[in-house]
């Protein structure tokens, strides 16, 4: 199984200078390739409107010497031998860059990144979704070095020494956790972060078997439903009646971060004080991101320790949840007086659309970072021999899981007293149980237009659901202790 282990590395001062030069060369090479592709589109393509009103692209008539094929990964990679023969002059700064001092695989990886960026922009990914237009990088952070250029020189108790092609001396790594037995090194990523340098080692570990999720069959006993709560201090709710806490790392630090940002903006640009505060601001952002990531790993491990084999989570449209509300136009200019004795002015033609309240919710969604959590959770579950499946969450937060009845029709309803069963029912626990039922294909089929139930299998799981709800009247619990 392929594993990524990240360690803190401590390069010496000459090595830091050399790595910074490598990053500068890679940044220039990345931006040059993007600019070369943009220039080709501008010089070799033009818009032509056909009578139907649609657009098509045709080649414009340029002199034969200027016409050339569309640049791609292979054509741009072939330019590297020419770049290495002589020094490259940067036009806007006049600095000289030597491409021959950087490992060849690292420069080829830069070309591969440009190719991927343009493919996502023009063709889209495997799901057909396209990303934005590639942008020029004002900083380059990560160098990829293949295993052919790396040798492990020495392994001590807590230290690892690597010999990298064209890098003077040995690179020193701090082993805060042991390497897996019998591993083979695929490549490494050297990253410059705010607080120092880090090395991510890509390892092929035969001691960790490859996981095949198709062999696992989901049942009621070996599966767990997980609902994304995002209400007050709750983060997740499980179908076993547990709730896990959130960390809210950005919310807790936003006031301090705003003070540092205000102080930085008040300083003169280019001054030493401004650079010092900028570094302090970056460290604070790094602290927030690390706290969020640490919480995601601890939460994922706490869920895996339940020894379930299948985890059903919501297939959330996270980008749509953070989308701004649509503007509401009034259409009528209404005069409004400033004060007594002053001339009136027009108020405008837009009505309140609730974006002020939605902005706070968007901040909470970003702070929760459910996308990062689900990615980490899938990785941790796969290492433990479990699988995470995303299911459609439609109607799961509105139904009672033991009776075909719409109860939680409003988001303000967090609990419901069932007079028949004599129990308090928690909205989030019900949603997690319903997600489990959706994954097991036991959730009722609902007509979206009418809201009527077409077919139902609720009776087959009524006893199991009531057993969970009656055993845990209040949904707070033991997993929270493991996450803190």
C-alpha cells in the first residue's frame, strides 16, 4: 500500500540557499510555460461568429514562420536541454537562472503540473467539472524528487540522512515516528512552510495490505451512519446515538488574527516591521489549519475504533452550501431623506436577501472543513480495512427513522417528543440513522414533487432503531472523550 510520511527536515544554511534557488527556477519555469500556452492561444486562435449565433474557433492567418503546434507536456519538456545549455535572463528583474543546477525529474514534474492545470481548465476532471483559468505563481513551495536521485545514507535512532542529487551534503530528517518495515521509497516532496522545511516521503509498504472495498458487504451490525451536524458545539452524529464535538479553530482565533492583520496593514509596505507581522500572521493561519487537521485525524480514529466495516456519510455539495445568496432586485427607486432640510437621495434597487446571516454560515462551513475530514476519514478507514461510502442525504434529516412521518420540517426543531413511544428524539441522531438506512437501501422512497411515500421498508428496522433511541435519551457520549 502507498503511504505518505511527512517529517520535519533541518537543512544547513548552504542547503537552504540552494533549495530556495531551486524553488525560484521552478517558479520561473512554471510561469513561463503558462505564458507560452496563453501566447499560443492569443496568436493562433480567434473567434468567429456563425449566423446561428454559436461560437467556433478557427486558425487565423499568420506568417508561416510564426505558426506552430499547440504546446503540450512533451513539446515543453523537450525545451529543457536547451534551457540548461546557457543561463536564462528574467526580463523584468534581470536575474540569471541556471536550469542545470536543478534535478531533471523536478523540472519535468513542473511541466506535468502545468499540463494537469490546463487539462482541468479545458477538459475537466473525471467527473466533467472544470476548474478556473491557471494563474501565475508568485511563490513556489514544493519540489518533487524521484527515487532515482535519492539515497538513504544513514538511519539513526531519531534521525534519517538522505543524499539528494545536486544537493550538497546530506539532508537531515527528524523521525518522529518509525518508518514501516520493508518499505521502498518512491519519491519525496520537499516543502517550504512558514515555520521551516518539511519532507514528505512516498513509500510502498508491503506490510500494509492493499484494501479491496468490494469484498465488504454492508449489514446493520457492521455499518455506521454519520451525519454532519454543524450546530453549536456539535460536529458529527452517529447512528449509535453518539455526538462528536467540533474544534472551531478559526472562530476561536479570528479576533487575534484580525488584530495582527490590522497592525500589519498599518505598516509601510516593504518595511521590516511589516514583514515581521506578515510572518506572524502566516504562523497564526498555520496554527489554525493544523488544529483543524489534528481534530480531523482524532475524530477519524475515534470512529474507526468502533470496529465498524462500512461508514455511510452524506454526499454534500460543499461548494453549493458556501454559495452566496442570489441578489433580489426591487425595480423601483424610492427617495429617502437624509435629515430635516436636506435633499433626498435614492435608496437603490436591491432588496435584503439574507446574505449577512448566510455569510456567518458560510464561515462556519469553511471552518468545519468537512471536505478535508471526509478525505482523511477515507484514508484512515482504508488503512483499518473499512470503507467510507457517500449516500444521498435527501429527506434524511426530516423523517422519523422508526415511522414514516415527516417531523423535522424546520431547522429550528432540534428535538421531538414522541407521545406514542414516550421518548425524546434528537434530530441529528435520526438523520444519522436514516443515512445508514439509505446505505442499506431500507429508506422509504419519496416522491420529490408531492412529498408522498411511494414504497417503504421502515417496519424491517423499527426494533433496532427504537433500541438505539431508548438506550440513549440524550445524545452525548463516550466518543467525545476519545477525540479531546
